[in-house]
C-alpha cells in the first residue's frame, strides 16, 4: 500500500542516522564526542526527583491531567513568568502545558494558518518547524539570515514580506544558529506584524540561555493579541525525556490550540508536571547551568580558533554554533568529523540551503568527564 504524498514529501533530518552511528561506535568500544543532539549533560534537580518519587504510589500521578495541564502547575508557571520576566498571564485561559515545544508549535501554527497560507521562516531553520508546515499544507516562505561573524536578522527583507503572510516564526535564541535579537529588532517585528494582521510565533526554547540578546518580550508592554509564545523545559531543567513544554497567548487562539492538543496527545505528562512544580520552587539551578553552558560556548570558540577548515560563528545564546566549513559540503564535513575525529555534528544542510557549508555543533551536551577531551579533538580538526 502506498503512503501519503504529504509525508513522502517530508525528508527526515540526519539527526537520527547520526545518533545511530554514534551509538554503534560506542557499542563497538569507541570513544565518541557527541556534539550533535542538544541533550543537556545534566538531569533534573535531585529535590524534584525526590518529590516525584514520593508520589509514585499515588494513583493520581498516573492519570490524565486536564487537557491544558494541571491548574496548579500552570499557576506556578504563570507566577514564574510574572516574577522572573514581568509577563502577566492568566493561567486559566492564556497558558497551556504541552508535550514539548514541537507540539506547542503545531498547536500555535494550526490555530492561525490554513492550508495554502504563507508563513515566514528564517533560514537556517529548525527543521521540525518546516515538517509541521509541510504536512499541514502550509507554504514556508524562507528568508536567509545574513552571515557575518555570526548570523544577523534580515529586517528589511522580512518587513517587505510580512504583508499577506499569516505568521512569522522566530526562534530566539536561534536553533541552529544561536542568534539572538536586540530589543529594538523584536519590537519592530512585533509592531510590523500587528500592523499587517500577521501572527508572530516566538519559539523561546533556549530563553534561559540568552547571553547577549534582549530579555524583552512583547507581553511585557501589554498582551499583544497576535503574539504566541512557546518553549520547553527540556534544557532548562534537564528533562528532555519527560516531554514538557508550554504555549501562551491570547485566550481565543489558545482555545483553538487545545483542539490540536486533545487530538494529538490529549494532555501533557502528569509526572512531568509534578517535577516542574518542584523545579519552579527552586532557585539557582538554571542560573548555575546557564553559566556552565556559557563556559562551554567559550571553550568551543577557543577550540575552533585552533582548527583548520572549520570556523566559529558567533552565538549569543542557546546550545549551538553553526560553524562554517567553507568549500566543503556539509554532509561530507560531518562524516569526516565523525569518522576521523570521532566528533558527532549535524550537517548544516539539514537546516536549509543557507545552512550548507556549515555544521551544527552543540556545546551544551558534553558531560564533564569528556568536555576537555572533546575540545582538544575539535581543536585538532584539519578539514
């Protein structure tokens, strides 16, 4: 039986075969420095795990939660967003907990765009966003970022293409680029999309790891009714396997997004919400991890300054640099790095044409015992 044309047109990213290769090499006894997938080297706070352990015998822990998540967890998150960032959110109508940021993105997207509509995406892009657009029958309007020492927001091109678009997708800090926006850039984008009746979907999965960009968010100045914001706790609290994220925005759009959530996953995982509530009561955990991520970023920069044929591209936040390998096809570069140097990366071509001749290097996933070995291997690269 033939599969659907819709899904035949969607190409799986190379992250899966790359991670399979890494696992095979490790099973064969080889040391491999995986800088491919953005899996944090740390797990959740011990106190949060203890809290969950205490509740494992409670039948409630193993039941469905309400579709948008437990009211107590949403309230705890709304309080955190208000106290930490100055963002006022009604936890009952303007906030959902989701199965990670990717599911939150799908709900946001399908709530504001119809089949055949045009949605602006910056390139290099996060490939899961493109998948969601493709299998939803929505047209990606790809706008390449400007590459300099880092990756720059192409404001004039974006501004010219906003009229007639249903949404603009912004990942800030960027995946795979690590690019961050200044406050004035984000404010201009917010104002221009509002003027044109275009939704602004902000993916802030790496919000807690924004080192040089602005902490400003449009809802700090009022509840802009065209702005939808999503994120994840996978990196900040070290729980990627628990699949927990969030989506907040105007209540009328969130009401529609809940239809997607109920159909796709019903509700976010109840145990993960229990962990999150405890995590939100702790202080210092994420701040300490963010400092260590920044240290790893600096070590990665220093290593690439010693490498040949592989060039650092400035990252203002997140877990990545999209490093340049001029004149070398990105899939070939990733293969050489893995086979010759035992360094796992993701080919930049997986993130669109603008990512070609680059590889994504994650500096946020290396365990302490391999960190300096991995950086020495990276510094020894000669492409």
